[in-house]
C-alpha cells in the first residue's frame, strides 16, 4: 500500500442516554484531513456495519477510499462491526487500531451480560468478536493493529491513521457534548 492512500477513520460519539449515537468518519491521506462524514448508529444495536457502508458509499470520496480505520470493533456501546462484511461490500481493507492490546474476552463478557439483561440474542455479535480475535495483531508506533493484509505494508501508516482516528473521536465528542475531551 502506498503512503498516499486515502482512508476513512470512523469513531462514535458518546451515548448520552439516547437510542442512537453519532458516528463520524474523517477522510485523510498523507496525514491531511480531506473531509468529514457523519451518520448515526443504534446504541448497543446491530447496524454499525450497514451504516459505515452507507456513509462511505454516499460520500464523494467513496470510490477513492482504500482503507477503513476503526478504534476497536464496537461502536456506540456494543454495536459490533462485521469487519469481513465491511471489506467484502466496500471492496477495501479495514484496520482495527487500538492504543492498548485488543481484549476480545472483555467484549464477549459485556455482550453476554447485555444479553442476560435485555433478552437479546447476541450469538452473531459474539461470533464476529471471536472471528476478529483470530486476526493477528502487530504493533507499530505503540499502536496495536489488526488487519488482514501484510503488516509491513500498513505499519508505516499507523501514526497518521491513529491521528486521523483521534480527530474523528474529537469531532464526534465535541459535536455531541459541546466540547471535545478525553483520550481515544
């Protein structure tokens, strides 16, 4: 992958006791922000994958984006992204980038607890988490990356991807609460 590839970093805003949460996609290339996309997802729902696909496809950047960057595989609480489906439908790769080592067992436990409290079937979401856990993780510039392409190709993009992802997080939080704060 070239250093100049266009990617979209997607982050969700805070939940704020509502049924839907804002998601923000920041389009970047070479560390430069080229655009901002937005949408919303159901809190603890199952629509994050479809909403990201819709947001990217409707964008003027849609056919130019070569990578989707996510901070973990769950948005708006427990709304798990189906990474393989996202890649298949958009015909691009996705990177799950985190500051800390991925801990899928914590997400599975939270989904189990959610299922017991709400009576919702979360087997498909748990399967997605377990499938993503099988993807090897690499460390670059102190960030953990999970991606299904050659790690060496993507490592050089880790720092600019994380910065654009951080901006997406700041925008989502700032729009929802009136002020951005916190770490990614």
